[in-house]
């Protein structure tokens, strides 16, 4: 089965962006190879998996990790943290692209998911939309929603995120 999020993204790539079947199939296969390295999110045993997407400018990095995020959500992962560039503009660009590819209310692209499957965006598409723990509903990360953050690779931001996560997320 293609899963809910990947099926929607695949249809968007084909019908709205006009991607060719071989391009989508290549993206499907490459994201499956990466997904195979992830652990079962329902495992009783703790695990730590990290990944890094590297590539040239305009080489398809965001398309690859958008597909991986959709498939990880289909597999049961609930929290996605994307570490973007060092500057607000790069973080903002990544945020907007993911909103388009994964779906967010009032954002052209895949479109908002049905109730109960919507992404909870803890960061925004504005230049100032980076993660800020003030005003964030901590219950979100412990519920059934899929939560996503696009965070700039900035020492202070990352320290705030780590401190917030350590105080809000169970150890498993």
C-alpha cells in the first residue's frame, strides 16, 4: 500500500507538478531505501536514528526528504524535525516547500489533509517563524497528531528545542 501521505504527495507530483512516471518512481525507490534504515516507531525498545540529506543545489534534496517524511508518517512516526540552513531565508524556503508537499491549511500544493491526519506545524513560513517554545501546546507532541518543525541550524534555537523536547516528550 502507498499509505495516506505518500499517496497524496505522489498524486500532487504527477497531476499538479507534471512530474513524469520515471521521476516519481525514482523518488519512490530512493525514499524507500532510506525508510528501510528507520526503526519501527512502535518498538518498545528505545532507538536513535539520524539522517543527513546532501546534494547539489537544485538536485532534488527537498523532494527526497519530503517523500521520506510522508512515508515515515505513513509508517507511524509522529514527530518530524527538519534542520534547515543557517539563515532565516533558507529555513523559510524549506518550510514553505514542505508545507506545499505535505499539506497545510491555506497553502497551495497537496492541500490540507482530512481531519485527524493534519500536520501540526510548530514553525511557520514567515521569516520569523522558527521554533519558539513560548505559546506551543506541549500536549501536541504526546497526542495522535503528526507534528513537524523546520528549525534553523542555530545553536540557541537548537538548545531551546532540545530543552523543550526533554521536558515534554517521554523517553521512549
